C-alpha cells in the first residue's frame, strides 16, 4: 500500500512560519546532529490538525513521517540511478 504522501506534506509546508522556512532554505538554522531526533517548529493549530487527521487515518506522526521518508528517498535513489544510466549511455 502506497502511503498518503502529499496531502499532509503540502499542508505542513504551506502553513509553516514562512520566515523560518526561508531561514532553513538558506541554511541559517536547523543544525544536523548525530542523534535520531528531528525537530521542526510549526504553528500549534497546524500540529493539532495534523495529529487529528493522522489519527483518523489510523496512523501517527512518526509512522507517517517514516513512510514518507522511505517514499521520498526511494524516488531520489531511482532518479539518481536513472541519471547515471543516461550518462553511461551518452559516453
């Protein structure tokens, strides 16, 4: 079963504090440590809405996140492999 990927992702990205998102995209914040924790800041109302929607879907934030990470990274791996194959054929 393919996870529901984009419905909630789009909502999270669109409703996050824009200034924070801009800082993150410029590399001004979001240190990457060696622990297994990922911390993001979103509006409390958005967080509650997300948790409620996930609960209605019978899942939780961690499971949903991990499913989407797997889907995202698999697509990236396929894209890289496809690009490498194109380069090999051009040579």
